[in-house]
C-alpha cells in the first residue's frame, strides 16, 4: 500500500484545529467548513470527537449525513463508549472512519494512563476490534509516537493491523521531532513490521518547533502516504501542519518528492478565509500561500523581474491557490517599471519621459511618508504633475 504515489490528505481543522484555544465552532459553522473541504477534494475530514460533547456528536453526525465525496472520520479514545459513540455519529456516512488512539510513550503510559505497556497493547487491540465490528475503515494512532520506543511501536502496530486497522498514524503529538530522525522512524517502522503492507502509514505533526510541515514532508519521503493537517495550521498550542503548505509543497516540488495529492488547490484561499472568519483567527500577512503578502511584490528589483518574467520571483501562481491575481505593491522600494505599469493599468499615461520622471520623484517622496501608495494617490499625483508641467 505504501508504493502508491498519491498522498491522502486528512484534514483535522474541525477536530484538532478546534482544540486551538478560542477556536470553537458551532455545528452550522463546521458544516460550512466541511462543505468547503469537500469542494477542495480533501480525502478524509475529521469532523470531531463524537463523545466529547453533545454538540460535537451533532456536528459529526450532521457532516456525516451531508458530505458524500470525502470520507468522514470521528476521533475516539481506545474506550468502548467512545468507539460506540463515534460509530453512532457516523451511521449514515457514505464513507466513514473511526479513528481510535492510545498513548505509547513511556512518559504518557506511566504518568497519564498509569498502564503497563502490555495493558496498552491489549486495550489498543480491543479498541480496533470493536471499531472494526462497527465500520470497515479504522485508523489507529500511537499518541506521542515521536517519544515512543521503536520496538514497542513495532509490536503494537503489528497487532492492531492484525486486528483490522487499515491506517496507522504516527503523531508527533508535542512537536518534538526533527525531519531526518522522524523520516528514519517512519522507514524503520515500514521495514520492520511484517504486515506493514496491509496499512497506509500516516503522520500527524504539531508545530511546537515550527517543523510540522518539514516533518510531514520528510515522512512522505520515507513512505508515509497520509498527512494529517489543518487549514491555516490551526490546532492545539502552536498548531498542526498546515494543509496549504503541505499540498503546495507536494505540487510545486513534485519532481523532487515524487508524489501528488487529489486537492483542487484553487479552493485553498476560499477555505483559508472561511476558517479565519469563522474562528476569528486572522491570517498573518506573511503566511505562506494564504497570507495577504504571499503573492505581493514591493521591491523595485522584484517587480521589474516579475513584470519581465513571472517565474523570476514566483514559484507558483496566485491563481493556482485561489487568489485573483498577484500584486505589485507600490511603496518606497518600488521601481520605475512597476510605477509605469500601474499607471498604464489605470489608463493614465504621461506624455513624456520628463513628466514620468517628475511623477516618479513625487511618488518616492510620498512613499517615504506612507506604507503603501494606493491607486487614488497615483491619480492625484499624476494630475499634480500635469498641472505643474
Ligand atoms: O496530536 C495527537 O497525537 C493527536 C492524536 C489524537 C492523533 O491529535
Ligand atoms: Zn494532534
């Protein structure tokens, strides 16, 4: 299963994203986001944690009832009541998945679960077996995998695959991993587990060290074929791997990474805006792909380059990810080429080089006083130049 070159995109904006303090969403808001994710052709939507609250149950159920093109997933701990509640919420799903998890790191087993390693294995197998009795598609996660022992992970994964798990998720729960080491863990697991070919290996990376996307891509290079991520990188603490960055890295560097996704990338910016408006979490201007400045050029050298050939300073097109266009921002670093080009776009050309030079000098003086020069400023500046000629 890991020879397939398509990477499954599993979006957890509605579950892990909602765990971001202050980002809780109503059922109807979640439904709107789920519809947008479906339109974007996300493969799996984790719609919530059905047992967490009556509202979460209703959200998972409403999404499972309404969305038919993406697989709908509910999270559950490795506990009977959680699994049954997830199964109930997913009853009408066209394609459903139960995602069950238990922690496998020494620190979590000792202090949080207060269970021995053998008890953890037993509970994991029991949970996967129970989930498989309710639904065909079961994912199992080893919480805090990046701080878990490799031999123990091999042992538990082999058993849960035998019990029917078809996706094995390796979370970097606390954002502790670094790319080379994380890739090595994934390839070791795939090589050492005898029945590894019966499951898709997945990763779920948190961004505590700002490495969530890098770790996810390194894992893909090592054979992972599902990436769990969120719109705008929303998520617990510093967030999760950002969907837009993972997807656009895979698309832009496909020759190097050798994989692809099924995502309609033109739906990325609308999805980012929707999640930002629903949660009230603004997107920083310099955020990759979806930030307001991601396709804006201010410096004269860059603007001149882009006007001559877009690829001098752009590795993707703004339209590819759902922006209307790239932008030439006129500011104090801008050059004559962008200035002249914007005047032409505005239908306000100047009659001589002398006039253009005068207008450009006035523009530079104004740009020292203002962060950004708008079209109205340019129109006023041109008419002043003409009047004083
Ligand atoms: O970060 C994590 O470990 C999780 C699991 C529940 C998959 O969110
Ligand atoms: Zn998580």
